[in-house]
C-alpha cells in the first residue's frame, strides 16, 4: 500500500484552519479503511457516530480525513471491542 501524500500535493480543501496543511497526512475514505484494516462502511459508521471527523474535501469532492484522526478512531474501536461485559449476578 502506498502511503498517503500531504494535503497540498493532492489539491485538497480544508474546512477549517489548523495546523499547516503540509504537515498533515490526509486520506480518502478508501485509504482510511485500508490503513485501519476495516471496511469502507466502518469508516462511514465512525463518521455517522461522531468518532471520526471529515476534515476536508478533495478536488473531486470526496471526504478526506487526517491520518491521526483515523488512527484514534481505530484505536477507540478496538479498545471497545476488547471490553468484556460480565452479566449481572
């Protein structure tokens, strides 16, 4: 898998000001799914549930996400999956 390239090299538009666009790695939904090892539907589910924020749009209008945000959503999802629920006695 090829590493995602920085925002400025891909012609992406950011929704809000923040850290320098050149310092961040941005990825599309498909790239985020590949990076996190989940399906595209899971990425859309994270967005719908508020666990992952859409950071901008690329030149085709596709949603893009920061690599750090994708990693955080994946980590939180995997941590929740490891929880063991004990039935009430």
